[in-house]
């Protein structure tokens, strides 16, 4: 068995180009088309697709490592690509369990097509378990979706959008419907992405105006509310693990930049580098102590998803927990890296100032802090008594 070499899939020269462009896309509020083209050419869109379908056949654990590596170069690019990898990851979760419902996603990804995630809705804290989007049957097994989705990463570049909506008119209604629509005039992307950070994701608001999913692109009809269906589990598992991977990668980059600053800055008072200052040494050590806990956790949970380990009712709390810990850890690490970097880190040209803004986005992804705590509390204490 050969060892996994991340540089085979994300070579240093590719990462260097992506890192050089990251500041430009942040400053100009533009989508990193060049990054996506380079990643597509490198086969990155198909890292989770099996080799027999034209992909790299990597595990979720290996994809997590790669996303940490990519996020260290360009957080927004990694976060945008994350949303495509979620769908290929769900396809893998299903296939590993003998379900091949998303074979078309794997084939498309191997051909270089981009799949995006169109589920989030303003004010919808039910997330996967409910929707304000109307799903209307077309009479031929397909659906037309009408509603508004927010935070649709990859907006300028996706070919297919995975969406969900609520069918209230069928005989067995209500049903949550999950399906994929293609880009056409019934899907309108607003040019409204003007945010504090993660600007390169271009996660614009998307209006579905009767967007059509034909019958062979309708992948689930489920009762509203929490479901044991492996499709729902796959979305939650891959989404949380790969999100946590991105923010863990940001933390690692912040530590590297803090070490560079500490070893290059000198004290006027002592003449020594700040790397010899006991307070700076303590701060960097504290950052590393916090960061070091996350990669093993990600590796272990991703391995358990790959191996179809049965964690029973604890699965959702474990997944929400690792995402929450990764985000809060990364934010604290970047805060400390700014202090180690000194006054120069306060300038917008400094990479740390961009990381400082980018890392804040993690608090808005599901599971947010309130949801994560609620999920974990329910796992340990049971549901709230009425």
C-alpha cells in the first residue's frame, strides 16, 4: 500500500500560484476563475470520484488533508471548492454503502463539471429538514423549484446546483425534495456578494424561478424533519468535516505566518528576535497546542465516515462538534497570530489581515454555535422535556 502524498494532488507550484492570486481576488471582490481552471486541470474536482469513473479514488480523510493544504494558500478558493466536493463526497458516502444514486455527479465531476450547494435559506434554521422553497411536481417525475437561496458559493462558475424544496401538493405531501438543476434563465444569481471576508467564494444569493429538475435528477423525497436516510447523513458528514478542514488549514497558515514574524522581528530593547521572547514563545505554543488537536480529530472522524462506522445517535453531535471546535480554534489562533505579527499585521496588505476577516465566516456555516450546542446537549441529555 502506497502512502498518501498531498503534493501529488496539490503541488507546491500550483499552491504558490493560487496563494499569489488570493489577495487580488479579495481586494477586487472577484471569483478565482484561474484557480478553478488550474484545479480542474489537476483533476482536483474528482479527487473523491473512484478511479474506474475517472477520478483519483481518494478517501474523505485524504480529501480533508488536501482541503487543509488548499485553505492555507487561499481560504476562499478552498471554501468555494468545498461546496463541489460536498456533492462528490455524498456520492462516495452513498456508493460505499451500496447506493449509486449520484453516479451522474461522479461522472460530471470527472468530466470537469462543477456542482454547487444551493440549500441555505434566510431565516431557515431547519436547514436540511425544512425549506421555504416550493417544489412543484411537473407531472413527469421531475420538479420545478421556486424560492431564494443564500450563500451559494461558486455562483459565477457552477454547472449544476443541488437544491431542496418542499412539495405540498402531491398526494403524499408534505415531502422534502432534493434535486439538481442546471444553469439557465430560471436560475438568477444576484450580484450582491460584498462581504467582510471570503470574498473570492462569490457566494451570491440565488433566485429559483421555476428552475426545473428532470426526473432523473430528483434524488430524494423525504418526510420533513430529521431523517436516518444515508443521503442526509452524507450531506451533514461531508459538509461538516470539509468545512472544519478549511478552517483548520487557515489556522495552520496563521501559525506559520506568526513563526515567520517572530523569527524575523527584533526587539530594539534586547537586540534578540521575538522568537526568544518568553511571552511570544508562550503565545505561539498556545496557538500550536490548540491547532494540534484538530487534524487528528478530522482524520479519525473522516475515517469513520469512510469505514461506515456506527456511532448511532452520537454521529450528528460528533460532526457538529468538530466543525465548531475547528472554527473557534481557528479564530483564536488567527487572533494570536495578529498579536505576534505586530503592527504590520494591521495593514490590509498583510496576509494575516485577510485571514482575520476570512476566518469569521466560519461562525455562519451550519452548524452555528447555537445549533452545535443544542445538538451536543441533546446527545448527552436527551431532548428538552415539554
